[in-house]
């Protein structure tokens, strides 16, 4: 009799839990973005690794569900959107934990992964219904460059051309852009378009964008898709470029230019690009995200100092962050609010690769990032979005210590220098101080910031938690409130 009663009770409990699971929010769509090389792949790999290996909790002490003992386990399950590429966790964790560890390969588009996280509800209504609840976490990785295209939605082709042309005329871009600009100047905008010539010029423009990003360390790349085209590589929709001095052309002639003239075709492709690439990304993906982490590598532009492009590279990062943040400033009158209603309620900014500097430099890193986003912060909707800034390392690759330098104890870090053959030698360095404020002219003249790329640490196992800096605080901010 007692057994039957218990079975009935369990059945009821399961039913109630099922109902509550449906009604209470037990699902998070977490989006991870940042410009290329900012550390997205390493971050997601570490986040998944921390959660699925969480057995003893010693690495995640600031993550309440682990700290308070109600975290049970997490595992990977089949992702939801079958048409979105899978985030290749296995490949990434295998290269990090290989005998000769390597950083995961660069990725070029959007990808997705789903985790089911089991926990014991302690406070929420669920505790009356179940001993165990599941939080489903969908993680999406997408290039921050794609967000740089949002401001284009507000611009006509003429406006965009004018603004982009002005950018091409400023250094350090100008010296690289001269040949391209000279080639465009040879075109009669009203002549019948030669598709091959147009494709060739678009290729030159795209090549320029790659140089800006990868050789000059600049961040404002528009259209962002051109350097990270994913499935659109080679498609004519990515074959356009800014046309200089459109304001000097007669307005009527411009408006009446046929679609098969050079200028008409460029304009048509620009319009189509906005509709079926930029808007589509927001409508298909961005709209689903509830929580967002934006990763920023603030250290590389400081290092660019040695290549004499430091100030430009840093100013460019600031502008790019401002452009990225436009995607989150969807007040009532915002462009996004008119397009659709996004629902992001938590936004975390993380300064990545904090293991490149000594521990006392982490606070300046955070204040520098705060300064970088400050310009835009006032535009963000404070009431609707909970925001936080942290300095993190997804995979801590250095050890900190003290060293004697000219009779003084200084803080240093030690790690394996990243080398082409992966046989990097062990080095001990004081990488320099991170400025707390946006660096001024004096900083660029006097400070030498020498940040070295380190190889991932040796001897890691995929069945253990990767060493990290503040990944537990990341989890606390992004997940903990859904696991009570
Ligand atoms: N020391 C250290 N280096 C890191 C860390 N995370 C990333 N890196 C370095 O930054 C590089 C880029 O990291 P990824 O995770 O591939 O960056 P991403 O944003 O996915 O880059 P794309 O796929 O090119 O967009 C790595 O190859 C490492 O050299 C970290 O936590 N510590
Ligand atoms: Mg990547």
C-alpha cells in the first residue's frame, strides 16, 4: 500500500515538475561575440569544460550553484537549430589538451552548442515539485564583425560611401587604400556595369579590409561580413564597395541610374546586402538571444604601439565597441526596436587574456574596458539590461610570481612563448602596466607594453577543469539566477 502511494506521489511530482519546467524559465540562449581573435572559441571551450567536468567544485568557488552544492552535472545534448553549424567542442578541447597543446583554429562564422545542466532547486517553486531540475543552455558563437554592419541599416548607399571613403582617406588606412581608390576613380559610374571588373574591385576592397584587420590591427571593418563571409563566400551580394565623391554627381542622374550601370548595380547590391544579410542575421539569430557576452582583447591594441599604429588601433577599437553596442541600445525609438523586439536582459563585457598580465593589472584592465564602453553606455537601456565588466582568462597559460629587478621585487608572469613549432621556450616577463584610462599621447610615447603570446599550458586533460581566471564569476553572472 505504502509503495503504491509513493509511486503515485512520485508520478504526481514528475507531472508537477514537468508543468513547472514548462512554465518557469529554465532555458537560456547565451550569445558569445567579439571581434576576430578576441578569444570566443577558447572562452566557449573553457565554459563547457568547466561545467561538464564540475565534480568537486574547487575551480568554481564564485559560482553559487557549485559553492552551495546544488549543481549536479552538465552534459552536452543535441543542439536545437539543425541548420546552424555545430560548435566543435571536441576539436577545440583536443587541441588544448594534446601532448603538444595548441590553441584552437580560428573560426569564421556562427556555430551553436547545447548543454543540459542538472541542479537541485533550493529556493524557487521548483523545489516543491522536484529534487532535480534542468537548465538548458544554448550557446551561440558569432563574429562581432557582423554587428559592425548594423549602422549601415540607417544609411543610404550614398551616405555609406561618403563615410567609408572618408575613413579610407585617413591614416593608417590611406597609404594602403591608394591603389584601390585610383582604380575606382577610373570607372564611369553610368557606364554599363562589367560584372568581372566589379568583382575584381570588390576583391581589392575586401583584401584591404583584411589588411586593416590583420596587419594594422584595426577594428572598424565594414561591411564586417566581407572578411568573415561564412556561407556567403564568393556570392555577388558581397561584391560591392564604396564609390567616392557621389555628392559631386548630379542627384537626379544618380537616382535615375539604371540597375545595370556601375553605380546602379553597386547601389542595388548594397540595398540587397542590408536586407538579406544584415537584417536577416538580426531576425534569424539576434532576436533569440537572452544573454550576451562581448569579449574584447584590449591588450593587443596596446601592443600595437611598437608598430607605431597604437593610437589609431586603440581609437579604432573604441569606435568598433561603440558600433557593436548600438546593437544593445534598443530603447523605444531605436532602430532595432522598430525591426523587432530583442530581449537581452544581461550583458557581460569581458576583457580577455588577463593571464597576459600580472594580477594587479586586472583592475586597470577592467577600468580601461569600462572607459572604452563608457562612451556608449549612456545609450544603453540600464533598466532593461543588467551589465557587468570583468577581466578573464578562459585558459590560464601563465603563472605569476615575483622577481628581483635592479634590487626591487617586481611581479612577473611565466609561461611558454607561443612559437611556430609549438616548442616555445619558457620565459619570465614583466609585460608592462595596463593604463587605467584611455591612453593619451604621453602614454604612447613613454610606455612600452610588451605582451607576448603564450602557448596553452602543458599536461591538461579534457576530463579536468581547465585553469582559468574568473570563469566562475562569468557563470555566476550569466547562469546562477536561473539555478535557484
Ligand atoms: N594566454 C591566453 N591566450 C588566449 C586566451 N584566449 C585566447 N587566447 C589567444 O587568442 C587567440 C584567439 O583565440 P580564439 O578563441 O580562437 O579567438 P576567436 O575570437 O574565436 O577568434 P576567431 O575564431 O578568429 O574569431 C588564441 O589563439 C590564443 O593565442 C586565454 O585565455 N589566455
Ligand atoms: Mg573562433
